[in-house]
C-alpha cells in the first residue's frame, strides 16, 4: 500500500505550482527562471515580484543567487538587464627565456617549486592550500 498524499495545483504567472498537504509549494525550474528574469527588469524589485506571486522575497533572492552561479536557467525577457560584460586588457606575455622555478601564492603563503614539478603535484598543493581533499 502506498502513502496517499493530498496535492493540488495553483496557477502562478501562467505556470502550475504543485502544493503538498503540508502547504509547501513546489516550483518548476522554468517558473523559477521566469520569476528571476522579471526581477532583472529595471524598476522591478524582488519584493514586488515575490508579493505578486505570494512568496517570501528571500526565496526569490536565493533563486537569483542560483542563476548567478549558473545553476538556474533564466529565459530571455524583454527589458531584463544582466550584468555588463567587462573585457580585461590582455595579460602580459610570458618571458621568452625559460624559468627555473614557479611560484604559487595563496594569501600570505608563497611556495616556490622547481620548473620540472609535475602538474599532478602542483594540483595537489593547490588543493591542499584551498582545503580540498
């Protein structure tokens, strides 16, 4: 025998939101992206969009964070503005003469290694400095 759950649907911004017996809404990824896109329109606030769909602004802010990290797809929306692209000046070219060592700097720590150090060993050191096992 399965567990019977009472579920119902609610329409929000043209999308259906599943609402469980506990009252928690389950938002589709498409709707999350749509609501985030709406907050990117100049003059529109997170509070405004959240109030319109009956949710807490902090949930919408969390979705915005996910979108910035590339973990949530945000559809193109007329009028939405994303962060401008900044093109950095070209990095200086490497010296033409070979070097005998390389240096890894992490905060106040500087580690100098021989130029023949293997990429695997360099990776292990970087991971250790960042606390990654």
